[in-house]
């Protein structure tokens, strides 16, 4: 056990220089209570344009029997028994709501329309964020830092000077674009100049610190200790060499 403690002490000295970044991330970009729910919960964005297979929740104040939760079909229409199929593809929620109100012959304020599940567009996130790579529902124009906060924050192990947004531009037939995000300027200086507003199919790349890469290469028992001293584990995790794991 003496040699193990010596190795852990050495790793602690190696990681000490990086603890400031971990504390900075915890303070400025905290994890939401439930990252999965936060990622899937639709953002209230009036500019979001719906499409197949987005799920919409429709409520009629004067006709509760018409209330429905329905997905936009392949033909771009919202299939409703009453007041009938409505063209929804590429339109905002407010546009669709007004058409529903016209078909039902009621004032627009008597119809409620919400985005229950955004499924038509995606943003791709790569890096040390909940498993290295994931697909996130696109919820309308949203600054990249806001999106990262929503899906789980910038965890310890993120390299602040290596955050990029890659825009493929496939639909428009143009060349790909690459934008560098100055995370420290956005979070500390309140300078939004590089806080790129995301579009559908954008890819976000978050660099990984050398400490995080090293942690993934170590054996389980040593990697756990290294992550603890390097600040790469959540605060609620216990010290692995002095506390027994909960059953």
C-alpha cells in the first residue's frame, strides 16, 4: 500500500496546477440538477421552426375533446381529427397556432401550442461531456455556451482554449465554417463576441486536458485516485482510498 500512496501523491503534485480550471468550471458553468432532462426539455424559442418528426401539444380552450399530442408527419402536416390536418413543416409555433385557430373558428388566444419534443434537428457535441460524444436536440437559435450549460455544463477535463463550432453548410452547398469560442471571455468578461449562435447540424468540439487524457489511460484503481486529486470527479464522490464504496 505504501507504493500506491506514493504514486497517488506524485499524481497529486502533477495535477495541482490544473485544479484552478476545475474550480473555475464548477463556479461559472455548473451542472444542471438533471442534465438529461435539461437536454431534452424544449427551450421557449419563438424562432424555432418545426418539422418532421417534432411532437406538438395542442390545447383548445373551448374544445378540450380536441386536445392532442401529435407528431408532424412525413408530409409535413400535423395530423389532427379536429379541426383537420395543418401544414406545419418549416413554420414557427405561433404560425401553426394561428392556422389552428382559424380552422377552429376561435380567437388565437383560445389555442395553445407547445413543442413537446424537438426531434427534427440535431446538434452534435464531441469531447469530455457525458461520454465523449452525443446528439442533442436542436431547440432553435441558442448560443453555444448556453447549450453546453443546458446539456450538462463544461465538466472538469474540458480545455477552455479548445472549444470550436464546426458548421458543415451541407444544405446551402457552401464550404464548412469553423468558429473558435473564447470560453473565458464569454464567462468571465461577459463578452459574447465568440458565443456562436447554433444552427441545425452544427458540431461542437470541446478539447480535453492532458490530465483527463492521462486519467483514461490509467488502471481503474489508479485512475479513480488521479481523477479525485486532479478535480476530475464530482464533489460528492468519496475519496476512494479512505472510504468504502456505498453498497
